[in-house]
């Protein structure tokens, strides 16, 4: 809280007083500090791969190029690190478009079962590789919803790729569609993975927040997947929540308005 006092003195009436202006600066300060934290995070996230690329290109220049086996390993590392930077910058651009509301939603009537089956198809190779069982469970009475298909595909892709990353081989990933008591569509992705410690749950949707920074960075994550998912769901007028039990699994649920053109329910 900032307080400014201005003394008043009127010569004719002799009334004197003070004007006190109370300004709530806490919100402003919080915004400023989260902006600073964000810039520091972005710089750090970009610096890490850049430093690796620099040292590997130096090593190649210093003679590693002569050893074809070593050189091909180094080139592989460089490719992975550039890939990570591209993912990060793509995610950042996406977030900034969502923040500035530039990314207008292009809502269309979408078949829910078809949408979930398409997600499963996109990930079927990775699921097979990890021997993960995929289950789609669409409750009765659900057929279509008005939503931005690209946006919701992105949400589902982020959630499924997390579920895949944090579920050991032989696990199970379930996508469920149900109706909430308020007549909203509820979509969820649950896994039988490693789970998230209780202490981290509160901050898990924050940009760049990760449970185990080093490990999750090695898995190729940018730390922005859940924040992007939350922005897209909010833009639709829905909510996203996450429940998790350590060593048991994680379930992320988001709701979306279920209206087709003309305001009728699907
Ligand atoms: P990342 O790109 O690192 O996966 P996210 O924003 O998608 O970033 O997720 C943030 C963090 O939340 C992850 O780094 C991970 O620690 C944790 N997390 C997200 N989803 C899961 C999950 N299904 N199981 C376990 N941990 C998860």
C-alpha cells in the first residue's frame, strides 16, 4: 500500500487539512515480479541449450569432426537442443498470442468421439512403444460440442504427451467425456503414472513450473504445456483442474460449454 499526503491550507477560511491518497500497489508489484520471473525463466531456458550447442560445436571445430562416430553423436545432441529451442519458442509465441487475445477461437461443431479417437491415433505409435493401454470412455448422451478444434486438440495433445512421459511402461491412459451437473462437457485424461507430490500441486499450472526441473527438462518438456492448456480452456469459458496421487497417477479434467449453434445442447 502506498500513501501520499497533501496538506491543504485555505487562507480565507483558515481551514487546514490533509488529503491522503492510498494506492494499492500490491497487485502492481506482484505483476511486475511475475514478469521479471518470467523473463528470467525464458532466458535460462534458452541459455541452457545454447550453451550446450556452443560447447559441442567448439568440440567439433577442435578436432571431433575427424572422428566420424563422435561427430555424429555430437551432431545428434545439437539437433536435440535446437529442437528443444524451437519447441520452447513455439510455445512462447502461442502463449503470447493467447495472452493478447489475438488467437480468436474458431468454434465449430465437433464430434467428440471422433476427436478423441483422432488423439489416440496420433499417439498410438508412442503408446505401443511403451506398451501403454489407451481407453476412451464416452458417457451416454454426448455427441457434439461447439469448440475450437485446433485449440482443444492442442490441450489434449499436451495432456496425453504428459501422461505418456510420466507413466512407466505397461501403464494405462484413459480419456473420458462426461456431462457435469451444470450441463458442461467434461473431458479428462488420466494415467497410472508417477503422480505429482502434494506440495507441487498448487503451482503446477504456472509457467515453467516443473516438479523436477532437471529430469523433466531432459524428457524434452518446456514447462509450458499445462499453462497453454489452461489458457485455451479459459478462452472457451471452461475450467481445468488436476488431481494426483504419488505413485498412483494423475487426472486432468477440463470443462467446456456444450452448445451447438442456436444455443441448443448437443
Ligand atoms: P512439461 O513440458 O515439463 O511437461 P507441463 O506444464 O506440461 O510441462 O507440466 C508441468 C510439470 O507437471 C511437469 O514438468 C511434470 O513435473 C508435472 N506433470 C504434468 N503432467 C504430469 C503427469 N501426467 N504425471 C506426472 N507429472 C506431471
